[in-house]
C-alpha cells in the first residue's frame, strides 16, 4: 500500500512524464512539418533566417535617412507659390548619387528592370507595377492638398554585401508614403487631420512643429531558388531635421 508521500511522488513523476511526452510529440510534429517543406534540405533554413534578418540593420536607417533628406525645405518655392514638382522632389530626396542610408547602402530612383526579378511574388509584382506607372508615383502635393508624398525607390546592390543580406539581394525596392503632421495636435487630430502643404510651407518653424509619419512596404530577395522574395511593411514617426 502506498503512503500519501509515495503516492504524491508517483503522481508527480507521472505528471512530468506526461508533460515530457507532450513536448516531445510537439517537437516531432514541428520537425515533420519543417522536413516536409524542405527547410532541412541544404541551406534553405539558414537562408530563410539570414534573409529575414537581413533588413534589420537597414530598416530604421532607411526611414531616418528619408526624414533627414531635403525634400521638405522651402527653397526654391515660396509660401505664395509652394508647388513642388515630382522631379524637384526626387532630386531633393536622392541628390546626385542617391540617398545614403548611413553606411548600409544607397536608395536610388526606382528601377523597374531590377524590381521585376521579384515578380514570383504576387504582392511584389503588384506593387512593382504600380511603381512603374507614371500616374502612380511619385505623387507630390499642391498648395491646397494634404502634405503627403507617395513614391518608390530601389536599393543599390553592393558587391561587398553577402548574398543572403538585404543589400546583397538580387533586387530590393520600396513603396513609401510620407505624411507631414503637426506635433502639437490632440491624439484625435494626429489620427484624422492632415495639414495642407501650404500650411506646412507657411510655418517658419516647420521642422520643429511637424513630424514625418512614414508608411512603407519593402520587397527584396533572390531571382531564383528558395527562399525567393521577402516583404516587410512598417510605420514610423520621425522628427524633421
């Protein structure tokens, strides 16, 4: 006959055995799924991890570089005629040699030929086709319209970057929307009110009174093989400097 302490020990041991069995079964199930999908074949699993991690060092630097570019400065337009053309906007954004992403790479004019290498992804193809449409991007505001910009950029591949990194991918491009909003509004105003481009330009303290709300979708990857194409959508609020 089992005493109470012995009975408790047996039950505890049985409980641990059941728990261990559940964990083991779960691990076997996960392994089976990974094997069935080929993730343990060659370097596919390693590639998957490396490619998804490849954007980490670029993402925040890219958004910061956007908001530190000179597109929102008042020259050469005036407060009485604040129209900014698409060409002026892109020239201010990229300069002569592209937008430097703080040592990680360069953003340049959208390259449809390179971007089409990622057409195996339906999402990437759909966005690439929009970016290649002259009626879609870049979109710049007129005086009375909301202070919003929509544009596409490509990223220069680097010969020094590893194949399984963001800058070493066969192609990389982004669709971006930048909205300039006042810093001092109520929470409701921040969500629902978009100032006009005229009001932004007319504010002599614009860089201190406004922030850039940046929404973006980035696509990158390899033209062939697996994994093929990766995508990342994000949102950030950055000060203008």
